[in-house]
């Protein structure tokens, strides 16, 4: 059973991962380290209408959230004279960095944002401080769903409480390879995106398609001697 003293977290910075306990010897002392996201609202009043109209979902058609704060209170036991060196090492690795955090008690999801170190205090061998992340409002699935399409057909949209923006990967098998994606966005407008092997490089590697997400309808993919991969990464509050 994981509690506040046995729970830990992995933090990734610039492709390097550190574990709070095994690499830094840190124990988490607080339980409410994940703050609530603040909801974005925009209330407009009209002279001839009673009450207010909330326009915050006018473009997204779902709740809009600002960033949230993750504030982890940590502590460790080290020789008294080593704490200046220990904190310098931790600051050099983490302070001010863009990072991902995965908590041991929620290993299938990660949080991402900018990290800061604050409030260092020491009493004899015990040192305490805060690791704070100014994070996205959502956590993201560590393992994405990757669908591979080698023939024309409809793209399977995942079920989600919130719209998931996928990434695409187009592979041309010959000089005559081509593909196209036709879909209706969540407001009912139809879009078409075409791909071929002579493209200027826009579709080299994973890329996103404007206005396409898990709330679109009737996404139809046409492939001619080509392959398309779609990578969906779930998100959750």
C-alpha cells in the first residue's frame, strides 16, 4: 500500500529521468500535492436578457481550464555539512526546467510543466523544501494508442470526456503514393487534407492536423500505396 511516506515520483528533464527516492532520497510529506485547475469563464450580459451568457465554451464546446499547480513538499536526511551541495545538485537538475512527473501511485499518467525549487529549510540533518510544477490542467496517458491504416476507410475515434488531439504519420511507399483525410469538425464544417511523397517536408515525422480531434465526425481516410499511423494520447483531470 502506498501512502505519503512511501509514495514517490519519477521526474523527466531533457530526456533524463530521476526518481525522488532512489536518486534524491526524498520522501513526500503532503497528500494534497495536485491542485485543482481553475476554470476559464467569460460572462457577458445583454440589456434585454435576464442573467448572463457564458461564452467560454463558444469555440471549444467543452470546459476550458487554466493551468494548475502541483506542489510537492519533500524532505530527506543528509549529513548537515552536505546540504548545500545536495541542494545545488537538485537545483541544477530541476529548477526552472520543463519536465514530466509520474507519481508512483498513478503510473499510467504523467503531468507536464515547468518546475521550481523553493522554501528550503534545514534542522540538523533533516532538510525540507518544495518542488512546484506550473502544470497543464490535464494529465496525459504515458502509453498512447497507435492505430495503423494501410487501406482506405473510416478512422476509429476514441471515446473521451475531453477532446484528444491526435498526431499523424504518413508513409509513402512509392513516388505515386498519396492520401487524403476528409472530416467534419465539431461545428459541422467539412475539411480535407491531402498528402503525397513529394510534399515539402511538412509531413515528415509525427504532425498534427488543424481542427481534427476525437470530437470530429465521419473521418474518412483514402490511401493509395501508402500507410497512415494515428497516435492518440488520452488526457484526464
